[in-house]
C-alpha cells in the first residue's frame, strides 16, 4: 500500500518530578524518516480549576450556607410589573413580622422600591432594595417572592 498515510497517536504520562526530555523520548519512540513529527503538549503541575462561581474549590475545601446569585445585564432586566406586585406582597409580610425600628425602616425601603418599580425606575427600585437589607431578603425567600428576592440579592451584592 504505497501512499498510505498513517497517524500515530502516542500518549506519554509523566509524573511531576520526572525530568525526561519529552521530545527526545518521542523521537526514540517514533522512528522518523522523511516524515515530520509534531509534538503538542501541555505541562501541568498540580491542580487545575476552571470555575465561574464556587463556594469552595480544591482538595479538602468546605463551604456551608452559601448563597449564589448570578444576574447579568443592564438595568431593564427585571420585569418591573412583576417586581412591583411581589414587593407589595413582601411589604405586607414584612409589616406583620416587623418587631424593631430597623424592620420598620426596611418596610419603608420596600415601599419606596415598590413605587419606583411601578414608575418604571429599576435603578431606583434597586437602590431602595439595597437599603432594605438581609432581613428583607430572608423574608422574601421564605414567602416565595422569587423575583423580589433576586432583585434584593442583586441590589445587596452591588448590582
């Protein structure tokens, strides 16, 4: 079979401490006559982690009680009508659970955010929700107002 081209794939695994000259080793394994030898390789020592968002990465890592919110986009990404409706529901729930002045302030911030959302002002709504704080986020999650909870988490995270 003249003119028959063959491709050889050779995989060589070396340990971290191995000092073998890989190109020389390959030349010994593949007897090169008029053919060419292409060596592609990657030197890797230790662990590699390609993550976008993680609570813990690597050997013996631990993470507990993490909250991850990933929101991408410019203002205009929240459905403001739905947000306003959920903020009204949240405000009512907050009023029934408020026991100290900080809670009352959070109720006021949610009311202001609701007005901003009704007026189409997402940036203003998020600014007020940032002031509403974590207690508000916890209640929003508890009662199932998901869009409101996402907006509050986004605002708290600095979005």
